[in-house]
C-alpha cells in the first residue's frame, strides 16, 4: 500500500503538469500523511539537508567547466582534432561526431551541453555533405549521451551521493563502458551510412593533424589531470571539479583567449541557473528518500523481487527493464534520485557490486535521454537542428538499439566493467 501511495502521488502530480521537483515534494507529503508523520519542520529540514553535501559541490563546478569549454573554444578544438583524424573517411563526419563525443564527454560530463555543442558544430556540415538530416541528428544525440558514463560525470556524482557509493571508483569504472558505447554507434553508423552518396572532406595532411593536436593539447590535458589526480589520491571528485573549472577558465582566457571578461557574467549565470535546477531536484528528492527509508519501501521491493534474488543475472535484467521503462517518461536526474534509494538495498541484498550496478544504472539512464517521448537530448537536437521530434526519433533508433545491446552485453559479462575498474583503481 505504501509503495502505491508514493507512486500514484508522484505520477498524479506529474500528469497534471506539476514540475518534477514539486511532484517529488508532494509525493513526500503524501507519504507523511499516510504514515502520520506530517511536520513542516521535518519537511524543510530534509530539503535543506538534501543539498547540504560536500560531494554535491562538484555539480556546480563541473557545470561551470562545461559552460567555459563551450564558450572558450575548447569544444571547437576537440571537434577540429577529430575532423583531421577521421573526417576524410567515407561517412567521416559521423565518425568525427563519435570521436568528438567521447573526447568532450571527458571534459564536461553533461549530455545536454555536449549534444548542443556537437549539434551546432557538426549537424549543418553533415547536412551540407549530403547525409540524411534525421540520421545525422540521431547519431549526434547518441554521441552526446556518452557524457554521463565517461568521467567526469555529473550523473555518477548524484548517484554516488544518493547511493553512498564511491564516486572515484564510479569514475574509473565508467571509462571502458563509455568507450564501448562510442564503438557501438560508430559500427552502427558504418552500417547505415555506407549506402549514402556524400561528399567527404579532403584528407588532412600530417602538418594539419599535428597543428590540430597542438591546438587541442590544452583541452585534452583536462581529463588527464582529473583522472590521474583521482587515481593518485591528489584530490577528491569535488576538488577535481574545482580544478577542472579553474583550468578551463585559465585555458579559455589566457591560452586560447576566446573567453573575454565581458562574457564571464553570462557564463556564470548560465551555469548557476542549470545548477539551481539540478540542486533543487536533489533537495526535493531527499525528502522522498528519507520517507522511503522510514516506510521501509526498499524492504517491500526486496520482498517483491524475492523470486529473482538467487539469480543475479535475472535480477539485473528485471531492474534494467524497469529503469528502461521509467527512462521513457522521466529525465535522468529525477530517475536517479527516486530509484537509487529503492534499488540499492535490493542490489546489496543480492550481493551485486554497487559500483558495477552504478555503471549499468547510469548507462541505462543515459540512453533514456534519447528514448521518446521525453528524451531531453532528442529535444536539444531537434531544437538546434530545427527538426521535428519524430524525425530525430526515427534517426536515433538504430544507434539507441546498439547502445542498449552494449548494456545487455555488460549485464551478461560483468568482467568487462569490473576488471578494468580494478586495474585502473590499483
């Protein structure tokens, strides 16, 4: 009964158009009434405590780093490097999108920011070259959702805080799965684009490639600094976010000189607005998370899933199918905040590695960003490319399918995640 009160209150509020953060608060209030625990002071205290977290300080700084990278020329140089490396091949602009998506994922950790930058830079070029616009948009959207999986990832930070899982271990465990997502869409692009008659850019000379590499070196050093610093224990993920923001600001203003003092105010305001949305969602979700624990909803879920508890593979398949279904109707951040406190006790009771589960969970949620009808990243591509939503949806289907196949491969072969994670983590 408690589960249904929470679910119906949440879905009911969303159906009448209540913003998700307020819907989370309303579902929390509904649970409080049901449990005879309603107290406005407890409600306010949990909202404040929800955002009062040192690890969550990484969110605004990674958001700021992403804004600086897009405005300050770091993203443009990454695309230029990918263009000189693979742009001349048949369907080369598609491979540029994949390579640039993986490289930019290691810079910002934001799917929306990366997709917007890639769509603005590459979609017009792919259309002029003769590629089907919907298919090109679908490829770019799929490349953009690699960002939450390859570190530094804002989604891993939120999951780590909500599930009490090491963020540093999540970062290191996400590298190989993220690269596999990129490889999957590159292979799919090869299969779907080889029949197109398109113009390919001329092959870049060795001098041009070296120039592009030299110009992008400062941008490429950012993920190296973050990952090496985390592996060696030089700084925590939160401190890594500060380092990323300061480093990006230095490169954009002093080295590349594309970000001017007059633009800083707009960059900071944009990052602050995005951060405010995410942090309010987290704060509101913590009310529901506290009540979920008080009402022992995880215990009830464990009982419901008891027939699958002795079979980790079957249990993971059931959970991933649930997350896939939720991802079609809800954005990534609220999905993480709602499902993590419910599913983590189930995962731990079944003896599943929380870091391994976290990678699968975030990957599933990332792919959910391109699943209709909600698909936030699809909306970004449709907006930037001035296309209809159904066109982008048609274009993304083969790439989305390929990424789901990678997800199920990781479920069948956990060592693909766990072995590199242990090696990278020392």
